[in-house]
C-alpha cells in the first residue's frame, strides 16, 4: 500500500480508502461489511470513511462494531465522519437543528457520531456540504472547538466551492484558527472540472488535500452498464432510496449517460491492453494526480476491495503515452485560465 | 440623477457613469469627447472611468484635459483608472514589469496614469483583471500602499472571480488592510451569471459594490444590429483593432449572436410599449438591481449620453410585471444553489 | 544539589538529572533501576528523563513503577518524555501514523506514554528529532493542545537545528502560542559546535534552556576505553541493538575515535590533579556553561549516580586556569562568526 | 532573454543580471562601464545590482550616470543596492553609525545611495550581510519603513544564514510586516552547500528567491587560471585592495584552490564537447536550478556580457546526462538531511 500525506498535514492516509456510503449499515449485510473492512485493513488500508447521514447512522454503528470486533489499535486507523445531515436523529417536526453547520449541530452531531462509532474521537471530521445559512465564522469556530475538545484531529469540507474554502481560510487566518485541511469532492474520469480547474489555486495556497469519492462514477466506470442496461440483481435494480431511483430513471432518457457509457467502452479497450480491469484503470488514473491524498472506494464484497487495492500496483502502467490516450478518449480536460492576462 | 453608495463605502457615485473604453483618446475626436463628458457632467454624472490601457494611455490624457478645460472641482468628481496592462509604456523587449499586479507595476503604473490624467490622485483604482503570477499579498499590500500615499481613495477589481475577491479579503483581513470595495464586471440582459450567481455571497459578506460595463453588450442591446447587419459608418464597420475584428467576424457565423439579436428584437417590443428606447430599457433593467452602484456607459455623441442618463427616470416603469416579462424573454436567470442541502 | 531554571521558564530542575536511554526497561534489571533512581532522588535529583521509544516503551513502564514504589509526590518530580518514534506500538504495516510529529501522533503518542508511566501528565514533552514532513504549524499547535489538555507543562525539542527552533518560534509568535522552552542536544567535551555556536543567538532571543545528553560521549569520557579496548562484560561488549553494534564497529577503524581517546587520556591527567574522576571533570565542565539547565546522565549502578552527582560540588575546582588548560587539550572551541561585518 | 519571478513576488528579473562589484566605479573605466551596461540592456538584461560599499559609492554613481545617459525608462529597469557598510561616507572616527542595519543607517544609507544613483527609488534593497548587534525587529521595521516611504519595492538579504532569514520572517509574521523576498548568496559549481542544503526549506516555506553572485568563483570557473598562474595584466595581478591581495596569496599555498583548478580543467572538456565556453557552462549550470531567479554576472568588457548572456540559450544543452557528468566531476553535492527520522 502507498501512504500519502493528507494535504499539508502530517497525517498519512492509504491512497486507497474504504467508505460506507450506500453500502454499510444499509443493503450490505453486517458480516459482509466486516469481511470487506478486514480485507481492506489486511491489505494496508488505514483510512475508513463514514458520515452521520449514511444509512441513517447505521453506517457508523456497523463500522465501529467492526473496529472493536478485530481489535484494531486506534493509532493504526484513520477514521472520518461528516456532519450536516443528522435529520434522522430527531423526531419529525423537530429536526431544524439537526442539520447544517451551526455550532449546536457540529457539537451535538459529532458527539452522536462518536457514540455510534464507539470512539473517543475521529481523525477527520468533514462539513458535509456547505451551509450558507450559518455564518462562516460560527462554523470555523465550531470545528476548532471540537478539535480543542479532542474529538477530532483535523477538519475539512465536502463539496464546497473554491470560494467557500477560501472564505473558511479567511476566517481562520484572521482569528488564528485552524482552517480546513482536506476537501472531499467527487472525482473520476468523467467528472474533473472542480478538482482540476476550480481548486487549482488551493493546493499550493492552502495545502488542500483531497479524499475523493465516486471513483467509478456510480459504477459506470466499472463497465457494468456497458450493455446500456441495469444488471439484474444489482443494487440499482432493486434499491428504493430516492438517490437510486433518480439514477435508474436516467438510463432511458439521459443522453449524457449514454455518452459516458460509450466513453467507458473505449476505456475498456485500454484496460484490456494493460491487463487490468476497467475499475483498476479508473482508480489508477486518479492516483496519478498528486493532489489526491486518498481515493475513497466502495465495496460490497471483499473481492471488490482487493480489486480496487490492486490498482495501486498498476499505477505505473499508466505511462505518459497511456495517459495521453485516455485524455483523448474522455476528451474533458478542464481548461485552466491563463495565469496572466497581457 | 440618482447617487448610490459604492458598495460598503461612504462614496456616492452617480448610478449612470461615463467610461472611456474604445472611445475617448481613440476613434472619438477630442472635441466630441469634451462634449460627451460635459453633457454627462451637466446631467449629474459624477463618475468617469478610464484605464492605463485604453487607447494606449490617450484615454487618460484626453479625459484629464477635459477636466481642466471645464475647470470642474476635484471634489465634484469621482475618477477611476485601472492598472494591469501598461505594456505600451515600455520599449519593446522591456515590458515584462509593465504588466500585472506586482508592487512595482501598481506603483509605477498608477504614477504614470496620474501623470497622464494630470491629477494628484484618483478616487478609485482597479486591478484590471487578476494576475495569478503575483502573490495576492503583494497585490493587496501595493494597493494599500498607493492609498496610504494618497494616490487613490479606494481600490477594487475588474473581472475577478468570487474566489479571487474572497482571497483578497482573506489577506486584507489577516493583515488589517483595506480590501477591495468594488468590482467591475460585465453585466447586462444577456450576461448575468457572475453578477447574480457567482458573486451572490459577496454583497452581504464584504459589501462588494459593482460598477458594471457593457450595459448594451457591445451595442447589441441598442437594437442597432436588429437587421443582422453591421450599420454602415459605425465603429464596428471600420475600426481595425483586434477586439473589433473578432466582434465583426461573429456576425456571420455565431449562432449565439443570432440568438441574442432575436432576444433583442422581442425586448424592443417591450421598450416600445413603455415609450422608452431599447437602450433605456437595458440600462434601467440594470439599475433595478440594488447591488449595482453604477452603470458605466459609453458614448461617442452627447445625445447618447442624454439618452442613457434618461434611463434613470424610467426605471420605475419596470414594474414587477414588466420585469417578469423581460425575464421570460431573456430566459437566462441564473440558478442559485440552494442555501442549505438537506 | 543545585537547581537551575529551565531556560526562560519558572521551572527548577536539578543540574544533574537521570535519563533512561539505553538502560532502564532494557539491559538494566528492574531492581537496579529502582536503586539508581532512589539514589538520585535521595541525592536531590528531581528531573528524570525518558522517551516513548526507549526500550520499546519499557523505560517509561519501569520508571513509572519506581515512582509509585517509593511514593514520591508528583510536585517533587520533573518528569519528561519524548514523542516521535512510536513504531513499536502499531502492528507491522500499520505504523505510518505512530511516528513523526503530526497532531495525531503527538496526542496519541503522549497519551500512550502517560499510560505506560501511570501518570496524568509529564512536566516536559519533547519533539524527539524534527519531522520535516509535518508542517511546523501543526506540530506547534499539537504541543500547545496537549499543554491545554493538562497532559504536559512545557514542550521542547531534541536535536533540532537553530533554524527549526526559530521556525517553531515564528509560528508560535504569530499565533500567540507557547514556543519550545528547552532543547535536548548532545553536549560534551568532544561535541560542542551546536550548543556553543549554532544555538548562540537562541539563549537571549528565546530563552532557550538546554537539557543535554551524552555527557560522557557514550562512555568515552569516563576513560573506560582508554586502553583502546571494549571492557569485557560491558554493555557495549554484549548488547545487540543496531546502535551499539555501530559503536562497536568504530573501535577498530575509526580514526576520530582514536583521537578522542587520546584527548581523553590527557584530560585524565587534569582530573587526577584536581582529585576528581574523569567523569566528574567531564560533567563539571558542562555545568560551567550557564546555558545548560540540566545534564542528563545515565547510570546502571547507584554508585555511578553518586559519582555523577558529586560532580556538582567539584565544579568550583574548574578555575579559569583549569578551563584554559582543558580548552587547549580538547582544541575544539567553536568559532563564532563575528558579530558585525565591517 | 529569459525572465523569472523573483521568488514569491510578482517582479520579473532577467535570469542573467549585471553587477558592479569589483568593477564599475573602480578599475573599469567609465566608458567601458557604459558599454557593458548598454550591451546588457540591449540583450534583454533588466536587472542591475550595486551596493553602497562598492568602490566607496562610485559604483552607484557611475551606474546611475549610465541610466540617465541612455535614457532608459524606470519601468524597464530593476535596480538594486545593498546597505550595511557605508563606512566610506563618514569621517574617520565617526563611522560607527554608517555601518550595520540600525534604523538610522538603513534610512540614511539608502537615502545616500539614491542620491548617488540619482533615482527616487530602487526596486530591491538588500541587507548586506547580517548585523547581529541590531535587534532583528529594528532591521525588519526599518526595511518596511523605507518600502512604505516609496524608496524601495522589495527587501532582502545577502549572505544571511537560514536561521537569520527565518528569524526575520518570525518578526515580520508577528507584526504583519513584509519579510525578506530574496537572498543574495555566493553560488557556483564549486560552492553549493548553502543554496542547496541550508536554504532547502526556505524556498517552499517563504518563497525565497535567489540572486546569486560569483558564478565563476572569482574567475576560476572561466578557466583563466588553468595554468595555475595569475595571467599578466589581469586585475588580480595588479589590484591592491585587501580582497584581491588575499586572493593572490592563495595561489601559491592553497591546496583547495589547486583542487578547484583541477576540477575546472575537467569541466573544460565538457564545455568543449558542448561547443560552449567554460563560463557559459558554469552559468548555464546555475540557471538549471529553478530556485535561482537571477545570476549576477560581472564584466569589464561588453564581449564578456554577451558571452554570459549567451549562456541562457545553451542551458538546454545541459541534459540530465550532462548534469550527471558534471556532478561526478565536481563531486560536491550537498547531502540533504532525511525528511523524517524513523
């Protein structure tokens, strides 16, 4: 396993990490969750990601259970959670302070997360999406507060804009507080603009580190939809949550998705040539970007974990020539603004 | 004339202002320039805008001459210039420090501008486009330096992104310096995204004031291209600068421009109904946006000045119902991100 | 016993202290460790030094046991530990965050050290060597955090360069945090450059206090190698750790070591003349340097402790004349750069 | 000519610059000085370096005269001077405040330099060597003062240690002042330690830019001493200043110099192979280091200027293979300390 510093911090995270989104605590049964996490840990993964909102809190519960089951030492693990959407933990009609990034919800939400995880602290706590109703100063102060209380070591953001991250640093710099060290955006061969263009200035300026999600773009880059059909028995064919439903609806109508599947088919040829799977190509391609500290992968079976972890070894196969060919296929390289106008 | 505070400052600017871009010092002869400026001044306009790069410095020269010619008192005027592109003022092969936003060029460039204007100070100095090679701290410090030296009263930006403006405030807040008070973006019925969506947070957060350019979108919104032809004898038909040439080239090929002209024709019907000119409708519509401090207009004849200034009086005619109809015609209302994700 | 302020702090440390490096928890059996520590305590030593990495944590365990065994009051003791190398406390392949000076390891490492010591807090916590991968701000904040949490009273460094200590103060000064109060370098008659030249500015500027290690230069200055042989039955003759092995290897080949032993033999004559042992001469010489707060000595037998402590009484015998003779023998006085170039 | 940003600033300096040390105002006659400076300017050099102490102030006098003679615009030039040794400008016995880096001498010294140069401001002002008698805060404040007064745009240091530069930033950071942007060290194929090892952390941390002097190591790297003799008629054979005398004395006795000449002879073979002169090889080698903003060269004849400037074009000839061979010949690559001890 390769370990990278999390942005401009001293924390080392495995370049492949395992996340609980849409899987653990939900449709993946408990023993399978344990198997996946153990396979990951044994393969050198040290970073496990969850959120208060994943499976209504059950993702944290089952991931915490796994840590205790195998007796992993706390210093061997990097555990993260995310705060914003804790609506599931309040009775209907009284959830108004269980969402957002107020001091109240950051403190209460993180405490509840730690309770579900059975931990004294997480390593990383993320602001799960921006909350534009709460003043930035309150949010920055609250994350510093939980760090001071020893309940987290670092704080970051998820799906914030470059302006919002800069604004958080503005407040932190003015007050001598700790700014956001990491951001968790979507990033994959099909979605690149934010990471490669919008965040361009933030890497050197604030040492922003990225832990990216959706490396396979909801599975499209695994090639499993290459027949333009939802495979029977897949989660997408059966799950009933709103997110999955909206994904399903796109299959018949969405021109963009058709284009993405066509792109995926061309990428498959490259993967085959390199002797690796399409998923491995997709993950290895992300790893080549030095601004990415860790690729958060999802898995419902241990074999998937191993396939994903294997991608690290294959990263060297993505030579400049291969990268060039991939670039031509995806044809979506973000255009950087010129550095000086003259 | 209506006067508005320039963002969160105490300076009052006429809501209609007169700029020298592409006109004064260039193809508009000197006496016509004087006539336009006098018409504006007499109609209550107090704010005149120029830049070191307009007509290779000649815009500043002639506008300064006009001020002295009519003996206008300094306290009756708000004069702005913009620094970034001073390449015209260095011999070939030695212009490398005559562009950009280094301390050297901000100080030297502004001094040279004041020399051409024949003034001791400007009221406003803008960073004419961002310079991403110069550290933000150097630029913020340099604008504060020229303010401390008494050579400008306020500093702002032109065509910067929300992230860049926020970053300027980050530096200013940390060092206890003055941040950018105003921004000068393009804004009109056809180009709205930056002003209405991207800058959305900046008005309340930093008190950003806007002085907008291109209210008629290079003349399109005056209706003069409604026949899909360049009128004979117009500047566009004859001028040979690169900018004009590229505009001209678009007339035959650009689908976007055709669409804009069609939109303009539908707007013309609304203007007719209100008994005002199309230009007045376009300017009055901008004035309705309370985040705009001043609309910088261009004019090569005094009659145009008066037509533009007249728009102020007609702003009341743009009732909520009319605004709704305009919205339907232009069909480009920027989508704000929801204020909270839940 | 003489007590000195620890640099520019209000803490008083005995000028002779006892450290656990290469001895306690390792090859020195437990009862001997207790005897040494008791002899020291009874002789007025109040400062005991250890580290998370000494004997894989066993140094802390046994020293903590001793404190409880004799029921010494916490307020009578100054206890230090050092954080950086906690690799022994993670399973193979998962030690990446158990070394270095990240917030995670400083917090987790110190907590584990306190657990092994059986203490609620240490008086001093050192950064055991620099960690150039972790941003200085993170390290300075983390040491302040553990001080805020009540887990340590002061923080310092060990074997950092003058630039690195200055950089820590830069961060601390900017953020209004506590900077490093003490540094723990090697210092003895044979190794002087860092303490006397490189750190020269730091004593007055930051009030840097020194707690020095290796007063006898790994035993050379005790005279026990004066026959150019490793004495039978000594630790050096039998121990198998990498450090000891490399020391042993030098005896046959290292010209530098031969030179040092020759110097030692000449010093022995001076000691004899003063009626003290060579070790006492070596320790008394260090004590004469007012920038040294405490000399950390090692001992595997109580008699050694008493011999070392005795050196304090003999310091007065090192008159200016004797100091001059010693200077001639060691012939290694660091050359200070002139204070002004003219 | 290639232009580089001066460290983390927005100022562009030509990668080859021309300095007045040991030449202008001294043994090089005035017309020759003008010829050299004109040749440099015409070849694209924009940066000219001098100091209050060069030729007792005459270097500044003659260089200022040249600027006026050719009517070069101020915005086309980057002019630097250095303050510390102004002893020549006070009568004997009253020079105590004409040296050093006190507020008094920085202000008075720079004013006098500007007077000799006939300029309102320099672009760069250097602290010529550290002054360890003056508190760092006074020096940092004084350089900020002259910048605030408009008498310089940037300040830096010359031959300061990494600790001293870090300490200047400590003071600047605490007070919100401007820190040193550039340092002027000796740097060439024979003297590398400070630039490549000691300053290693400063490039990323503070954006330190370097303007290096002595690219040919007092001429040795030009090959002119390859016969182990001082060429007749050279400055070294005749000049009587203390510096030159001490250089001359080394020729007979200094083993180090003999070794350097032998190294130079081996480098000559490489230069020949590349079809460039030895001086060009030496200068091109410096240019390959991206931390160097500008190489300050000396010249007493215009042909030398052109030979030096030409080196820029030849930099590409120093392929990785050639760089490797040069490394083997000079055999003095500084050893970086490991980034983390584990």
